């Protein structure tokens, strides 16, 4: 990677290129905390926004592997009387693949940065999200097409909690973070961030503490580091988190083209031969892509809203050119 340097103009965070135990290249730019002038390091924890969905899918698939769920389990059978507008034929697999057609509390086809309808501080557990998910009518019949759905992944978190009897954040730790050795990853409170965690900043310089739930759920809120994300991909594909048949279900192209050349599996975006997790929200931008053929992971994590997708793609292409 000596012949490659990423575009760092306007970037604020960490870009990392790793293969196996080797760091092929790493760049840190800017501050994790502006008040105390704390610089980013390779170990800085960042919010992942919708990158969390990849962990949610892995957690749900692990429950499938244990027999607690099947992909054909109907959401209604677990939700019972909650969220009555979710159609009776919507399955766990519809939710995983964004083909459920359920109405979304944060419909990105309408407004990807719409404000929360419930005060952020009240969203401190997955059950606390239920009132925010209420009242959204079905958009289309289950299985008809792909439509990215944040609320669907919160519903998956609700389902996972109920069939396991374990709070969602703890469940992800038990089934994903701990097996993968992701010791710096978790779901911290936004008003009590642990040391070494980047504060998210909006374009006007204010923090994002009033914009996002105080504790994340199935669709966002996990925090991680570039090193932990590399460990995640290696563990996911190496059989540590999921048995190989289920890892293959996560990464298969259920929808080969969602309309922009990208495919989607179950919690994983597909860009050519790369597997991708991606997220963006107020003061958060995160992309991690992994090439299963070479074992290379490229991650770009930022605590501002800045384009990172093209940066990770360019870095991966550079690895392929320069080795």
C-alpha cells in the first residue's frame, strides 16, 4: 500500500486496510472529541448507524442455527398483539432481506434523516421502540420487492429478545462480539460514552446526542473499531459466529440489484465480490467492506457525515492492484 493514499480531504476519522494479522495501511484524521482536542487513533470506537444491521442479521441467523427461529417464522407468531399493522404473512426472512413491505418509522425513500418521533432519552431498550413503530400501514405485499426498512430490523431485535429471553444488546454480545473477539464493540449509551469513543458531530458543530436513540437496537447504535470490524468479517466467514451454511445465507444475493448496482443478502450489502456493511446518520458515517477471496478488510469510520463508500472501494481496488 506504499503507492496508495486515500482521499482524506474533508475526512474525520479512521481508514484502515487489513489482511489477516497485518495492517496494510491505516490513516487517522481529526478529533474524536473537539472539546478536549482528543485525536482519533486506530483504536477509536465509532458509532456504526445502520452497519449495526449486519450484527442483527448474524444474531438472528445464529438463533435460526439453534432452532429458536426459522427463516419462515412469522413475525406475528412472536409479536402476538403488538404492532398489529404488520401483515400476518411477514416472516423473519422478509425482515432480514428488506422485502417485508411493512411501514417504516424511518422510511429512507422519504427522508433518511427524519427526526425521532419519541424523545431520544426514552429509547433506552428495544421494547421502548415499540410505540415508535406503531401506526405505519403496509407499503406492499410481503416478498414483492426490496425496500430498505429500518423498522424491520428493530422488529427483528424484538423477535430475537422474545425467543431468547435475553436483552438485544446482550444477545449480540453473546452471539457475535464475544465469539469474534470484538472486545471494543457494544451498544453504549450516547450520554455515557466509554473512554476512547468518538463523539458524533453534526454539520453545524453540535453533537448528535439529541438526534439518535440513547441506546441502539436492531437497526443502529452499535459502536466498534476498525480492528473489531476486521475480526468480525474473518469470524463470520470462518465459522466462529455462524456455521458455514448460515454464513452463506447472510452473504448470498437475495436481491442481486437493489437499483444502484448493489446487491443485498441478509444484513450484508454485495458490491461486486465484496461484502459490505454500511451506515450513516447524524454525525455518523461507517463503511466496512471485506473481500472473501483475499481476506482483506477496508473500513472507513467517521464521526461526521462524509462520503466514505467511494473511499473504501478505491482502497480495496488499490490492494488488488498493488497487493
